[in-house]
């Protein structure tokens, strides 16, 4: 008989039944053999439950498995839904790559997930504007397509500028890779750096800085 992890009643019984059934069917086990073999994988509280069953009370493996799952229903892990994905949000200090990976792990646990619903949830949860715009232009037909596109769109999104103070108390986006500040109206970067007390008033850069 193949090695199958023991079940003690503290974890999801459906996971154990699925693992047991899949493994045993690979060996061509009959329904009767499944009924006789399942008790050998039970231990602890699950074994105590089986020991209290009435003699000849097991008719088939389907009912046997259903009885086990119902008895240990409190140990079942919550099933993920689309609502679970919509509640996901990228943390303030969470990298985009980390968030996309976390989203993917959650999405894989949602049965029959609609790709459009998954994309809407990912768009709602990500903080990067560039990433959301790039992802919105795609038309994924499956979760695999969505996550592949999300992986590609992380590269331009990683260049999104940080917000930092501008002289005068205002905040604008800093151009990636250390270029000068961008104008408040979204125009091209300024040619001159911000004014500084280190500039001499007589130099050309100093005169332009004072006029800003």
C-alpha cells in the first residue's frame, strides 16, 4: 500500500480524502478496498471516531468519506472566493512583485475563478498607476494569461516615481533614476536644479534660481 499521510482530525478532512482517493486510484483500488484502507490512514481523534462506528455501517466509500468530512467539518479551512480577492490590498511597504505573488496564491484557491473578476480584483488591489493602466489594456482569457501579463507589466510599473517634497512645500513625482523634478503641470523636467543658498547671485545659474 502506498505511503499516505496520517489524518488526526485537526486539518481539512476533504484534503485528506482527495489525497487518499487520488493515490489509491492510481493503483486501481476498488471501492471495497478504499473502504478497508482508509481507516489505516486515521490516527488520534479521527481513529477514535472510526472506532465508534457501528459494525457494518459502511456501505460504500462515498458515504464513508462524507461521514468523515461532516464529523470534522470544523477543521475545514475556509474556501477562497472572489470576495476574498477583492479584499486584497498591496501594503504601503509591500513590493509590487510580492503583492502579485500573494495575489496569485490566493487566486489559485478560488474554484472556477472568472478571469475578468480576477483582473478587477488585481486592479483594485495594486497601488501602482502604471501597472494598473498596463494591465487594463490586456484581455486575459484565463488566470494563467492574467498572471503572465501581470509579470510582464511589473517591469514598467517598477519605474513609477516616488513622491517626495519639492522646495516650497509642494509634492511632485521625482523622475526615475535621479533626474530633476517634474513640473506641477506634467511638463518636461526643468533644466535647472532647485535654488540653493550655495549659488552665487552673480552666476547665471544663481540668477535663474532666484527667479524661480
